[in-house]
C-alpha cells in the first residue's frame, strides 16, 4: 500500500509494508526538483535513516527495475 501527498515544494510518497510478518517500517519518498530523499525509521538505533538521490540516480533506479541483469547507461 502507498499514499501520495502533494506539498508546497515536494511530492511525498509513503510506502507501507503490508506483506507478511515481519513487516518493515514505512518508507517516505520526498521528491523535489533537485533531489529525492528516502527516509525509513530504524528501531534498532531509534533514528530515521536517509538516502539522498539526484534526479538522474532516481531515473536510473526506476529504469533498472524493469531491465534484465547487465550494465546500462541512460541517454
């Protein structure tokens, strides 16, 4: 399951793990013009872990989800 919210300067997608146990914490994806920020709470450290991607890295990641194994260069 996921939700989509449009804020003033970003679109926020929240990914909710509704699979079988054990379930993972929700992941939020904040998309702006200059960066994509992925956040997930880590209960072991009691902190939110963040990963920042450039729009180009995000484009490559989403393209990779539908490709077979190999090395690619986006054009």
